[in-house]
C-alpha cells in the first residue's frame, strides 16, 4: 500500500513521485488527494489537463474539493510557479489546517534550458518554504518517458521519494539552506550570429531601439516585441542602478527563439530573485519579476565575477 505524507506534517514536506503510466500515476496521486479530502485539507493540483481528467474520473464527486490548475500554462516559465504556490498557501493554510499540493513542472518535451530552470525551481521550493507553516507538495515524475539524468536530479531536489508504493528519504538531497546551487553551471555560449551593445544610463533609448530592430528582423510580432522591450529595459536598468552603471547586451536567434542576454558586474545575493512577487515598497526585485512575467524563460546566473540574465522569447 502506498505510504502518504502525514495529514499534519511538522514542516514543509516535498516529495517526488516516480510513476510509469496512467495506472501508477493514479495509484500515487489519488490516495494522497483522498486523504486530504477526508481530513478537510485544501488541495491544489497543478498538472496537465489530461491527467486532471484521470484524477476526476477516479475521485467522482470528491474532485469538487480539489482545485485544478493547467501546469503547462502556469509553468511555461517555471519561475512563475513558486508565486502561485505562495498564493495558495497564504490563502488556505492555517496552524490547525494544513494543505496539500501536486505539481508536475517537468514533462517530456521540455527543452534543455527549460529543464534546468525547472530543476532549479524544484530545488528553490525548499528554500522558499523553509520557514513556512507545514504543508505537503507531491511532484510526479514520468519515470518511463523522462531521461535518467532528470530522475537523478529529482532525487537531488526532493528530500523524500516515492516509488511503487515505497517512501524513502533521498540520500543525495541538496539542501539550499546549506549546500551550493547544483544548477548554477555557466549557460551555453550564444550562437554565432550575435550582436552586442555596451550600455550605460544614457544609452537605454538606443538599447531599446537596438532590441526592437532585431526583434523585427527575427519575425517577432508586435505583442512579443513589446513584452521583450519591457523585460530588457527592466534588466538593463537594474545593471545601471545596482551594478556599476553599465552592462553589455547580447542578442541572437536560435531556432524559434530570440534571446537577449544582459551581463554586468553586479552580484545577486538572493537565489529567489525574480520568483517572488514584489511587495509594496520593495525597492529591488521588480525588474526581474517583470522579466519573468513578459518572457517565456529567464535564466539567471550570478557569480563573484558578475551577473548574467538571459531572456527567451518564442516567435
């Protein structure tokens, strides 16, 4: 019989569920939900709509107590997922009434860049909720369709693992409170057709024109171009304000994407930057938050040598 998380965990409980096919998915997820429904605990399932259909068919009337969210829409940019969990927890969690979540941010077909940022998301969840009231999050992983290295990474990002009814503690888990970021490898080099612009405060209008011209040449529509301009301007303004007054913008195309990369000599100390909704009065963090709202993917790497922020926009 599948072992599920206690109905009232003492801390944030983050589990990876390895499943193979629809039957194992249902066997791992439905008891987790049913226990919550019986206990009166709010449940949010952020999964693919097809799998939501599997669950609803099994739960019958009990599914009315579950909130379903389309994960491919919510998590297209994985940096948008933690804010959604924060909102759900803040609205539903109290000391005497825990909540449960199901989130599947990684599915077959994700690009290599998306996978790395999803893995970082999974790792940062443990930091984002380290000091929160206790709740449980179960993350399904398709063990048949996903590469072995992705399953291995899940063991690094989840303290608890569930596989065919057996629950165990991960012996390779990397705690973000004590361990270095395992997903901070340098980004792959740009393609050959790269244009660069060194900018300072006075150059920001030229920078926006530079991006607009390249976006038009790459075939971006007006909406995508406008979104990208907002994101690039915010990130470049951060460089001017907080990273020595200048930076370098690189822009290039890869397949169906236009990429813009801003480099500067600043250091970002908060690993969750761009993944937390700015509170009123916050002086910093708004630029990268906005970039994540306007771009399909945002990759951030910060080392003692400086920051790299890479923005992806799909044509």
